[in-house]
C-alpha cells in the first residue's frame, strides 16, 4: 500500500504505461472502467495528477471529478448497461477501505438484487441524542475553521 507516485498504478494508467479502458479524459481528470467491477459499467474517475488523499485534492479538481462523475452516471443510464440506480463511492484512508492511494471516485450502476450493499454497525438504528450530535458538529466546525474549509 504505497502512497507514493512512483508505485501508483493509476499514475501508470494516466501515463499510458498500464492498460485501461478509458471513457473520458481531460487535462484534470480521467475516467476508466474498473477492472474489478461491482457491476458491469463500474467506472473510476481520478485526478490526472497524483493525489493520495481527498483532503489534498485541489478544489477545482475535486469539482471537476464530481461533474465528470455526474455526466458519466447519466451516460451509464443511457448506455444500455443494466442500471436502475447509481452509486458514487470514495474511500479515503485505510480504515475507509482505500486500497490504491491515488484519490478515485467509483461510479457504478445498481439494480435490484445485484448483491451489493452496505453493512451497518449493530447500534445503527439507535439514534444519538441531539446534544451528542451538536457536540460533534461543534468539533467539526472548529476543525473546519482552522483548516479554512470553504
């Protein structure tokens, strides 16, 4: 699990040194088929420049990634690929399930009975107290102010 650009398979794809089935490319982002798809039509949208974590992503590149993902989601729906819905998924960090440390946004079609799903923790249906939510919100607001998040 290298975090450096020299060992990054996505950088190799961007440079044309690894094969990929590219569906979109511009100066900021690249979209291509995932080689281990959840369902047929599963795409990845990545920044062309190597960025390991989403917090290090330039805002304009993040905006471009999401806009391209929106267009590709629409294209999936119109492509003839089985698609009753679309998921966007971005894992940031080992605990979140990130395996390749080049920021990437998964865009994949969903359909009833496809077998994919999220597993919730045992206490998921126990709603937290509002005071707990407010305390966490305050911590996040304070951290956001310190990091100059817009």
